[in-house]
C-alpha cells in the first residue's frame, strides 16, 4: 500500500493485529463488534475455502468469522485456494450464496499455485485487490465524473517484427490518472506499451498502435473530461509489410507512411465533446509558440506545454516542468515531480468542472 500512499493519503494509517475473539487486553481497547464497524470496508485476503464456508453458513467461532458476521460494512473477498478446492461443488455453492448475500469478490485468477497445481483459484495480484478496494471506496469532488487519460507511446509496425516508436515512458499519464482517481473520478486509462504498472483506476486498456488507441477512445465515449497525454505516433507504415523486410545491398530502403488519426483533434470536434479537453504539446523548440498554435489548431481547451529535448527533457525523467495554456493566459510550474504535476492538474480540473 505504501507506494500508493501519497495519493491515497494512507501514510498516516497504522496497522493493528488482532487474533483472539475474547482477548482481555484487546477487548479492553476495542471489542470485536467495534472492530467490525470501525472501518470502511472489510477485506478478506486470502479468502480460504474454509472461511468462505464459515461465512456462507453464518459461523462465528473465531475472531475473523465473528467480525465478518457482525460487520455492517461492505465485504470484499480475494479467494485463494487449490484449483480442485475452488471447483468443488461445495465451494461453488458457498460462493453463489455469498454473492447473493451481497458479498463482493475479486478473483480468483487462473495461474500457478503455491502447491504446484495450475488453474483457477490463484489469488489476484495485491495491486488488483487494492485497486478494486479503492474503486469501492471511491469518493471525492470528482465522483461521478468520467475522465479519459491517454498515455504512453504508440508503436507502429513496419513488418511483423519491426516498429517505430518514441521515448515516452507513460509516467506522466500514469500519475495524472492516479491523482484523478484519488479525487473520486471514474478514470478510463488507455495506454500504449510501457513497462510501468497500471495506475489505480477503474478501466485500464492496453493498446499498441495509434489506430488501436483511437478505436479504444471511441469505444469508451462519452467522457466528461479528456486528457491526451499519449505520445501518439504521427505516422503509420502503409501498408505494413506482411513479411520481414529483407535488406537489399544495392538499394536504400523506402517506406511509405500515412498519417494517424489525431485523437485530440477528434475529441475536440466530437459530437460527444467532453466538457473539458486537454492536450499536451511535446516540443524540442519554441515551446510556448508551438503550444499556442496547437491550442488553436487542435480546438482543445487547455494545452500543457512540456519540453522533450535531449537535455533535461520530460521524457524518461521523474521530473517535469509545464506551462498550462488556456484562452485566459499561461500558468507555469517548474521542476516538479511527475506525481506533483499529476496532483496539480487534478486539482485544476476539479476547480474547472465542479
Ligand atoms: N495527439 C493525439 N493523436 C495523435 C497525435 C497527437 O491525440 N495522432 C495528441 C497528443 O496526445 C497531445 C497532442 O496531440 O496531447 C499534441 O501531440 P504532439 O506530439 O505534441 O504534437 P503533434 O500533434 O503530433 O504535432 P507535431 O508532431 O507536429 O508537433
């Protein structure tokens, strides 16, 4: 949880361990009934077959089952058990019963298990469990607002194994998506290939090419706000060679490219236009002049200008310096971490649309 604490403000939380149902000292501090109420969500990790069975028949013979029976809060279970145990009719019956009682589940997943077996029953990744919990607890000034964030680079294939791309790591888009989620927004995050984990947000979609990103953006409309952070390749090879391109010693290589759809421009002119459309201007020279031109040409409401040149450029760095351009003027933020830039933008968006 600590890696997400900055946005979720969990850094002040403390962990307590309780084991006994009728411990004299623990009962004196906090009774098991209070324990079941003094929280926003009860997370059951790992949800074993035994505990599921106890919950399904309302047992209360230890602290965990008593707490689960006594709580008036939402319960989220991450089942974790051997594949045969998961598929056992008794377990499946218990799961159905618990679901009809309003108990929520994340997973299980298919995969390798601690016992060496393979199949359904493997516990979901901790990040996915936390992500689901965060979604269940989501509240804040942006609750109910649907926000698109495009992020990362795109790759455009030349042949089955070669492609062109760019240096974008996707870090800035990821930070913006997490900050918006932390303020309660319903974020759809569409990313090109990166090595980063997904941000904590409701919908995460991976694509490779600009065409795929465009299809994903259209497929999830409408949005209240759209932020195009992705470094979408301007060009795609047309056609993509079906076979590996062979070298020809006597000739230089010529490839044909055609333009990719401009997603930001599409969103700005869309019939379902978001209330607020924000683009980025990745520039190596004449930063503000080029960004001003983009604000007009793309028809968006704000352009975030950032320098991406070789020396101290934003791509690949943990820091960023941005200028926010709007019809009303320019605001600058120098040398902040990308996390901070995400938070600043999320706050500004909140002020604008709420
Ligand atoms: N953008 C987009 N779809 C594209 C190209 C760009 O949505 N096919 C968006 C980017 O996400 C960014 C903005 O347009 O928000 C500007 O992208 P940038 O790469 O800075 O400029 P380009 O529009 O590609 O123009 P140029 O390469 O000539 O600077």
